């Protein structure tokens, strides 16, 4: 079950209606030139059965200023948890103002990560995505939609704050990769747990490219 409370999006009135820590987190998110007059834009507080926290979702568009007339735009989505932590900024997803069954995914997380706090959940192209805090680490748990409302775990992803000690296999593959891509340097490292093993994603310091190597 999901319940939601909608805030007034006109003229950014929601900034005065939201809890102060949520409004401040939204302003710190770094988005700009948001357009909320779009019919499908919304600002909502979401409560889901089985989740430990409420979440706040912001859906809006940003127009491409290089296009005239301004018909080109991108949809954006900002997700913030009840404590004011920014969980995600995405360019697109299935709108959470609709209802999606996440009960099976919640059960899976409770078994696999018994100490975790379940913060929020969204639906991405039919696949459920849960955001959890496990032993102080923010993790994204992804599921694959298999039809008939069945969702199976596909990956758990989280950023490594200390990535000085990468596995030797990853360092070897990275060295080989740089032979053909000498300009590639990474500034962020993500650990990806899957059924097939552990992968490390090295995110470029200058572009949005992330290269994955199996451990």
C-alpha cells in the first residue's frame, strides 16, 4: 500500500510547505531552471507499507535553452528521504504518483540486509529500485521485472568512499583499458553486487562514462 501527500508546485510554493530539512536538501541538490507548470510535474510525500521512512519526490522538466522555440526538454526527478538526505537525481523514471507493488522486494531486502533501513522506492522501466541504508552505507537495490508482478533481484550498487585498495584483477583490467583510453581517469568507484559476481564501476572524472570491471 502507498499513501501520498501532494504539495503545491505553482510558484515553488512547496518550499514553504515542506519540512525545513527537506526544502533545504532540495535547494542543495544543485538543480536549476526547473519548470513545474508542466501538467505531469508534481511534488509529493510518499509513505509505503514496509518502508522505514517517508520519501519526498520532485518531478519537473528543464527546457533546452539552445532550442527555439523551446520544445526540447528533459524530465528530471529528485528523491530525498525523510531525514533530508539526497538519494538520487534521475533524468527519467516511471512516475511514482502511480502505484507499484514493492512488497516482494521489501521481503527480499529484509532477508538479505537484515540490519538495513528501507528509505524509498521507485519504478524504473517496470523494474523496482529500493534505496536502503545498510550499516551506514547508502545502497541502491535493483530488481528485474519478470511479468505477473514478479520482481527478482539483479544488483546492489553503492559508492565506495575509500577506493585505494581495489582488487588486483580490477587494477590489471583498468591498466589494460587505459592503454587504449589513455585520457580516462576516474574520480568515483562503485561496487556492484550481482548473482554473477562482484563488479567495480569506475566513473570518469570528466564525463558521465562509467566503466565496469569484474573482480
